[in-house]
DNA sequence: ACATCGATCTACT
DNA sequence: GTAGATCGATGTA
C-alpha cells in the first residue's frame, strides 16, 4: 500500500508527535483541537511545516464523509487505526489530507484545510510557483502541494513517520465554527473550524455559528 | 463498458 | 462570478 517513496524519517525537528490517544477523542473535538497544532513533513528536500489553522470533521454516518457508504479501495485507510493520514486524489489534480480518528473499524477523519506556513517556505514557493505567500497553504489542495504530500503518504503514521502532527505549545486562539466547504450533502452541519487569530491564512472566512 | 462528478484551484470576465 | 483543467472512484448496465 504505501509502497511509494513514502519515506521514513525519524526525529522531525525534535518535535514530539501527538500521541495516538489524541485521535481517539470525539472527531469534532479532535477537529477543534487540531487547530493550532503543527503539520510537519520531512521531505526529501528538507523540512516543510505549517500551523494548522482550519479543519473540518467528517463523521461515520455523515453523507458527506467518503466512508459513509462503506469501505472501498479509496477510503480503506479511514477504517484503519487512528493517527494515520488519509490522502485522496480529487478533481483530477489535487490531493487532500486528513487525520484518521476513532478506533479501527470506525471510519472518521479530520480534513486539514489550511496552514500558516512556517518552516521550508522556499520549498513551498518552489512547489507552488506563482502563489503569494498568503496563499501557499490556504486550501486543502494548496497545502498538500506546498508540503509535497502525495498519494504515497496515504496511510502513513502521523505519530511516527515523515509526516507528523505535533504540539509546540502555541495557543490556538479563539475558534470560529462554520459550515463545511464544497459539499452538497449535510451542507448545514457546522463542522468546520478555524482560528480567528490566524484567520488571514484560512481558505475563506464565512458566516459564523454559535 | 460508460457516464457522472467530486471534501479544488486558477485564470479570466 | 464562472469556466476549464483533468482523472479516478463510483454507480448503473
């Protein structure tokens, strides 16, 4: 499955990845808690990282969730153990990355929608030629391109691989709750979260809930 | 085997 | 605001 170069890379920037238990909490809570954390890719070219500023939750019985109609070739990683990356290809040209939550057999995940670029900005600019710095990672397809996340990362362990999520202790700031973007089914579910503090980096600012 | 369209992005009007 | 790119997952036959 992860046959490609999918890389092993110990000790990413000396950061300690979030423990697997983190991904066992309620998926909506995990989506909130992931805002403010770091996504770090130890790419073949060097370390590229950003702060997660926007997420969306996808639940097992949610018609907008890829896994809601059962396991397929594409979504099988979502049915696996928590703390792994579910990366899928869409619109013929983009990859999107999720963090799988819930125990094996229960398919839920958190889509990472935007980052504040941190380390490796030169690599990001090279990967996203023509984009303004503000738009290097301001969308799910943009951030995977900026970080070099591809099909081969589908299924990698976010607690121990070239791709990790870690906590550097920074405060996430006030959370804004809004509806998810680009879906038709369950479009009313307010399961998108972003940080007001980092709002300049999100994919878009919408009508707020609560 | 075929048709549809997507958890998107960019460029252009 | 709207269209085009581009391909593979999925549903129907």
